[in-house]
C-alpha cells in the first residue's frame, strides 16, 4: 500500500466505504461506475467507463487488497472502494516460455491448483489468490495442461466464490440495490 494512502488512513480513519463504483472484468480491465451507470444495472451487465489512464491503473493495483470477509477493494486514500468482480479477484497472464503466472496487477504467482467451470473457463488458485486465465493466454494454458503440468478439475462457477473465499459483488452481498 502506498505511503500516502497509509497517511490518509491515519488522518481520516472513519471515512465510509463505497460499493458499486469500481469493477474488474474478466480480462483484467477496471471500470468506473458512476450513479447513472449503477442506476442502469449491476456489473457486468452494465460495465461503465473503462479506466485507461496508466497511472490510475497502477495506483489501483498497488492499493488492491482483500478484507477479512473476502471482499476485494481499492484503498483510495482514506476511503475503501469495494470492487465488483466479473469472474474472480485476479486475471492471470501465462508466460509462453515457462507457464509462469502474472496477475492483471503485475504480481507474480505460483500455481496451487487448476479448475474449470461449466463454460470451459480456466481458473487457477495460487499462492496469492484465485483468478481466471486471460482469454488471450488460453493457448499457453492448454499447452501446460497437455504437458501434464496443470491438472484442472471441474467446479461450477457458482461454487467458486464460496470455495475460494471471495465476494464477487459486495454491492449485492450487503443487500444494496442499484442507485436510483
């Protein structure tokens, strides 16, 4: 976490959290969801505005974390901004040479187990958390499976969040509706 964020937390410790305003899609892209977008519907049906500013994405990545209940958030100064997840907390990129893993936020990870859902999507549990393999890296992932390095097992997508301990939608989990 950035020092400026730690300082802001100390200075303003009781800033209310927000939910529904930030989302991570299945390709590792961040989306801002203002009142108008939230009123139109839940993520991912209504995505919002894709964050394209490199420095802002880097700031989000450095301050992306998980609370004790499994809800992922971005610590924006003193305010915790909970993240709506389309698929999982991480989106994995797979290196073609050695099948090493890097998260959408640039963190290296080590594979613990592999899983596939009813739609054929490949998910990986790692030493830093659970995530979906990026669609552009499925060829490399298939090579790892064919080589016997990864042995994916089936699991319904609906069971993954509970099994791996993450909250896909804090907005829905805490009974919040779309903004009106």
